[in-house]
C-alpha cells in the first residue's frame, strides 16, 4: 500500500494514482456531491442524529460515486472499512475482512476492464493496463486504501468539524455572515479539530537531535502528529479556534511531504459542500447535548452519535 512505501517504489505507485485521481476529476464530482448532500438533508426533522443520517452515510456514498462502486454495496463497504481501521478487533477478523474486500475489488477491476465508465477505478485500470505501473496485487491494495481511508477519515472529520462550529457560535456567526470564508474556515478546522488520538510508528532514516535528545538512525518513533497543529511557536493562542487567522494556516491534518494526502482535493470539496449546505439549511442548528461519546474501536475520533435540533 502506498501509505507504507518509501521511494522509489512509492513514486511509481503515486505517479499512477496522481495521473488519475486529479483535482479536475474531483471537481467534476461537485454536482453529484451536492445532490447526495441534499438528498440526505431533505428528510431531516428535529431532533436528528447527524451521525446516523448525514455525517455517517455521506462519505461512503461519495467514495462509491468516485470509484464507480455500486451504491447498494455501501453498507458492506462501510463494514469492511470499520473492521480494517480498527485497533482493537482480533487480527484474524481483520484478515478475513481484508480477503473479502480484496476479492470484491478484484471483481470490480475486471468489471471496469470489460465495461469501462468515467469513474476512478476504470481510469486507473485503463492507465495501468497501458503503462504497467502496478502489479494486480498493488492495484487492488491501493484501491483498498482509497475505499477505506478515503471515507473513514471524512466521516470522523465531518462530525468533529460540525461539533467545533456549534461549540464556537461566534466563529459560526462569522461564517454565516460571509460564506466566502468557508475555505479559510476549513483550514482552521483541519488545524484545530483532532482527527486521531493514536499515532502511527515512524523509523528515523538518520540521526536526529531533537530538543537536546539524540534519536539514532533506525529508531522507532511514535510521534503525535496532531500536536504540531497546536504548536505555540507557529500559532498565537493555538488552543483558540479562529477562522480569521492570517492565511495560509499550515497544518499536518492532511499529512506532509511525500505522503501528503492523495485525497486532499476530495476531502476539501466534500467537507465544504456538506458544511455549507448543513448550516445554510438549518441556521438555528444546536447540540441537544454537549456530552459526546466516541467509538472505542476506531483509531480516529469517530462520534457514536451527534444529536441536534433546530
């Protein structure tokens, strides 16, 4: 998987993904994203659980649209995704889910090879068949990354961003008065709203001196990457949510450098459309309770429910 590769192999895989998963392809999705958002918001009546009715189903529906996977498979895809991103389930259960999702994706690859459309899987197959960037296993494994990580993180962040805005009514008022602030507000939301409480291990490639401590080459390191988004040497009053911070507002929420998020364009589009529509549709939206709980099996900060009224 591209997330665990180093150059030069990483560059080969990323080249194919970047050739097909382009900002232009993502922008073409905007009308469909808007239509999906509207379809989910139309039937809502107060009080509502946004996790169940909106922030949960939206990202998996969008990723199905992007990849060209059938909508009717979304419950199965979401189940696999939650299992594969769990940090508490038994290893054998995770392996079963991995075998199942890869068999499913192999079937989709063959279908798109026979019956191509304009969605991402068909485009990846077309380019890969012509240029042979990836083996069959590499193609399926990296489709798995797009299918699971591509919607799981957005589920988490859409819920967290909504809560952040509702808990900061002065900032939400600024956004309502001037919707053109949304792109800037999104970057501050990325910086401020923590996606994960866990950390992925890194390995140092050279000796590093950090705060007077020598970390030798080849050492395992567990960085809390989200802490960088609250660095007081970068952000004045880092624990204050402020959508008027001067641009640009750098953050590590979408990664950095070689492993910067491939889906950043899609994530920004989806969150922008969803949040704009939600707060335009329900200008008096408020939390039913401030006592929120998070999914204990998820490494991300995934809300169990988000009860709101208006």
